[in-house]
C-alpha cells in the first residue's frame, strides 16, 4: 500500500455557549457542531521519516514541523498502538479550509491524518477510541471525525449526534482579511465578562450584531443546550434555525476584529435568515433559505466589499472519510 487519502470537512457552531474558565485553562462548552462542505484533503504514506507538506489556502501559515496538528495526531496514534510498532509517514495536506478562521481547519487535518494512519496501519481501533485519541490533539478533532450535526460538551470533545431530518442547509461563508487566535478570543471573552459585557450574540432578527456592552452579561453558571435551536433543527425549518444561531464568542471576536460588525450587518441586510461568527472567528456565517438565495447572497456580499472572499457551502456533511487507497 502506498498511501491513504482522506477528505475532511470544516465546521461551524450553530450554538456555542461558553462556561467559566476551568483550572486547566479550557472552558466548558455546550455547542452544536455542524459539518459543512468545505474540505481539506490529507494523504498519509509510508516514509523514511515523519514529515509534512502543506499546499493550498494559507499553507504558508501552517507549521511544517512537529507542531503541525496532523503530525501530532499521527504521533498520538503511534503511542496508542505502540505494541505493533507502526512505521514513519509523510503527511500531505491540501488546504481549502482557511487557517485560524474559526472553521477548525487544523483539527480537521488532525482528524484526517488520524483516520488515514489508522487505516494504513490497520490498527483495528474503534471509532470511539479514535475520537478519544483525537481529542488529546485538539478540542474539535473528535467532531471532524464524526461529522453531521452533533452536540458537543466538555471542551467540545464529548459528542452526541443530533437527531434531525435529512435537511440540507445552505450557508454562505465570508472569509475575513486576517486571522484570530482562539486562545486570544477566549481570553477576550473572559475580560468582557469581567467587565459585565460579553453577553451572547444574536440570531437573524435585524438587531445590532453584537451586544454593545452594559447588558450586565454574566458568566452562565452552567452552559445549557438551546432547546429552541434543537426543536428548529428537528423541524428542518431554516428560518427557525436562523433565528436561534448563537455564539458566545462573537462579542469577543468582534472586539478584536471590529470590521466583522459590518460584515454581519451586511449579510442580514442582504436577506440572510441568520448570521454569526464561526467559532472563534473571524469567518462570518450566513444561513440562506435555499441554494438560489445562497448564490444571490454570496454574489451581493462579495460585491459589498465587506470580506476577503466568500464560499457557498451546505451542511450537514459526513465527517472524515477515506477517498482513495493506493
Ligand atoms: O483544543 P484546541 O487546541 O483546539 O484549543 C485551542 C485553545 O482554545 C485552547 O488552548 C484554549 O485556550 C481555547 N479553548 C478553550 N476552551 C475550549 C476549547 C478551546 O478555552 N473548550
């Protein structure tokens, strides 16, 4: 066997509710992950020594050494199955998911490398165990393996698939001219909350995109799943889903990247059913009523000059999957 190629999706969070910081520096979350049709492709093949090559969108900003999340995932798997002494590999990553954009591209690459190496070495590990190994590499890796729409708890690694009809949602992603660091956004949220700001984001109701502060925002004692969002997802009604989109990290992301305020407002003015920042940002996500509306929205948004570029995607899509073995 010469190599295994895996395709892996980006994610958005339809709900992202953040609890207080934990002793280990992470925050407990309740989130609704949703995998969308923007894919990286990762090939793992036997080699004389471990290495990584990255091409495509933002490749120059991805570490090419052992800090690369995909290589870290391979190392974690090797440790897990050490007894069988799997060999060295080269990982080739073809990126379409922008780097540090809130779309979990790094976690996606780690998940893909994990799945490919697991296949290459025929470890026989269960999907559940593979997800647990993935979770040691990054909070979103387990979801990138699972895909679909799923509720995440803990750091985001404890997953329950969401029961929903086979509705496809049509999204427009607005990529920003810049990046945000996830730890910096969480730290900004903690700061805003310390100042009594940083209340949750908003749905597509036409209200201002971000709380201006003074809402008396407090850290929720316990993050809870939004029953209305789950009910909207079960109904498959995009308009209802659009109204429940919510991301606690949004005010923090906007405070660090104020231009996002304009992007979010523009998408809503142009008819999106809902808008929010993807994860820790700075990508903005807009829900459209159907494929045609998504196309119109994408064209108008790129014409409005409020982002670097746009992409139309749909979701949910499956998690990491082998596309070829050679
Ligand atoms: O796990 P991952 O490497 O993706 O997380 C990146 C950073 O995001 C963490 O180091 C932490 O600062 C922040 N984070 C957090 N709480 C989470 C997930 C991530 O504070 N549940």
